[in-house]
C-alpha cells in the first residue's frame, strides 16, 4: 500500500508516496488593502510608560514565586510573616530580573532577601523596624500600593549590580541599598 500525500501533512522520507499524486504547496492568503496601525484604545504609542509606581515588565515573572519557596527554611523573619517576606522580596526580585530583560533566576531572589537582611541571622535593629513597617500586609492584593512602595524603596542602581556586590554592600552599610 502506498501512502497518499493528498492530506497536505508532511511525512518522513521512509514513508512511501505515490510519485504520481499531486503534492499540495503553500500559498499566501490574499493581501489586505492598507496597512495595520495601532488604533485601538488600549494600544500604547511609544512603548511602556516608566515612572514611580508603574512597575517594570519582564518575561515569566511568576517563576520568582516558585524560586522564593526555596528560601523558606533559610530566612530569619524577625517579626515579619513568611508570606509578607515572600511577596515583598519576590516583587523586588521581579523588578531586578526585568531590569536585565530576562526571567527571574535564583540570584534575583538572593539579592532581594539579602537587601532586607532576611538571610542575616542578626540584622540591625533599625533594619528589623524598617522591615516591619514596609512589609506589613504586602502579601494582600489590597496592599498593592504598599508592595509597589517597597519595590521603589530599593535603589534601582543597586539592583543592577551582581548579587555578590549587593551582599558586600549589605555588610558594609545596608542603608545605602535603599532610595533616600
């Protein structure tokens, strides 16, 4: 029995075909008159807007939540709930990864948890108080503005540095990690 190629489905070379059957070829759809323009109400002219509280878009940002789970047994919460720490640090990690135009990696989370001293067994008392203030209820979608404020609280220039430099800066003077 010889396989027919009339269906238009590609077949491996070892499948016998009838050399007399007509092979279907690709044809383009008919051209549309005029070109496409961004004329719908939701379309942005000039790209993504930037500014305080607008966020930074990046690919696969939800993966940061999966990565954050691996820190649960290593963090020192000091009065902040795990869910608040995870939500806040994940948001900072997503901003860091988006600044580089890539999906989050474990180093983004390491940087975020380091910045707020969650990986330090004995953080400064002033940092513990700042964490309690900035991380209160950020896990809740009702506190999105507070979570955005927490992300904007971290110095963007610092987020662009390697996570090892961020750790060194934390040890030298953690206050310089934050925006004035």
